[in-house]
């Protein structure tokens, strides 16, 4: 796949459609705050990084506060980590990937998805041009980096291996952490599973010419969702609805104001030292936030795509039982 340096742009039409349901008054909610309803502990898959600037900017923008929600962010190391944090009661909402969600359901956990954060699949497997890796079959016998063993990078890598008739045991998986392009550049791995934003950072930092295999060509479903325990949904439904309203407004703000968001990323994100990289990352994440069907509101689920994903995970052997996604998706 050829790599273009041109980042995705978001048309005014797409923005208007994606933000359907948000009134002009809602976008000024911080100055017209609702009475405080309670605290939401958001268990993340990552540390506070630039691609979630809409969350990190809460002290200044007050999107959640405007809905009566006190937001607390709990860092994690992968979507599986986020799920574990809500199952243990340390968090209320998990910022997690569908694969981690499916695997928890397969173990009998009572969970539901309430909001589709990134309806587009943003995962890739990347190798240097010099590696000779051009297609999934070329990964056999190779060392491949992943963010963590409980991350979407590993699960999406397994999806790609399956397309070539390969199993996890046919490759060597190496945990590289979030900055997984350094090991690739240093020759410690032959390829790395990464998100589009991770690739953008790698290109900015001089990784050189690469081959990119997008997982979306094989399975295009959501990359991340908000997931809660059924018990928490019943106990805190009104608070969760307020949380979702706050998040939707924060996402709409970042889509409409990527430059402002890139400045705030420099202040709040641990990886926000370069504004040019911040802007690249934020624009990519804005594009992946748009709903699959134009005109739908931010956070809308594509149940058909998600069902294909659940069926694919079962075919992979990553889950054992059939999952009917319409039973475990409760949009708020």
C-alpha cells in the first residue's frame, strides 16, 4: 500500500451530519452547567496521549462538568486492561476495543456497549520496505511488535494472520509498548501492529519508507467503544447518559477545532511535545470518530459491521460462543 503524506480532511457536511442532535446551546454547556450528578471513572486503554485530547482538555473546556459529570481518567495498557478495571470496580466505563469486549462476554461477563467512539478500524501492520513483507502470508516466522498482549494491536494482528491461514504460534509477538516504531526502526522486530496515529508519529519521526497492511481491508469494524457492566448501567443510567452527552460534545469540539486541540495537547498529553504531530494525530482521530453512515450522530453503532466482527472472532477461535451484538449494545 502506498503511503500518502496527506491527512484526511473532514467536510462541513460530514461535520454537520456527525454532530446531529447537538444544539448551539449544548456546545456552550460549560458556562450553563447542570447540577452535579456524580463522578464517572473512565478506564482508558492508554496513558493520557494526544489522540484523547478531547478528554484531557476537560479542566479548561468543561464538557462533562457542563452535564453535571465529574470526570476522572484511569490510564491503562490496552483494551483488556480497561475491561479489567471496570470488572474490578476501579472504573465505571471502559474505553476499550471490540475484541476485548467480545472476549470478556465469552467468559460470561455481563457487559454492554453504550457508545461507538471510533466506528472505523484504525489498525495496521507496518513493516519497512526493506523487510520484504508485502502481504499477511509474509509474516510467517517474523517478530511482530504489539502495544500489549491485552491490546487491540494484538487482536487485530490475529485477524490479519487468520486471513493468511496463520496462527499466533506462527509468529513471535513482542510487547513493545506504545512507542512501538522505535523497535521497528532499530531492527528488534520485523513488523509492528499499530494504529493510524502511531504510524503518523513514526513517519514524522523519520521511520522511512514502509509497507502498510490495513486491517480494515479484512475486517472493518469499530476500533473502540465505551463499555459498562450491566449492573452499572442499571444503577447509573442517567449519569451515564450525561457522560455520553459530555463526550459527544467534546468529540464535536475536537472535530471542529483541531488546531485549538493541538495546542491543548501540548499542555495535557504526555506525548504532546510537538504541535505538528499533535495536529496529525488529532485529525486522524477526528476522521475515525465519524459515524459509518453519514448523517448519524457521533457515537452511533453499525450493528451489522459489529456483528461481522463478532462472527470473525468466533471463526478465529478467539471466542467460543456466538455473540449476538444487538443483545449487548445499548446506545445512550
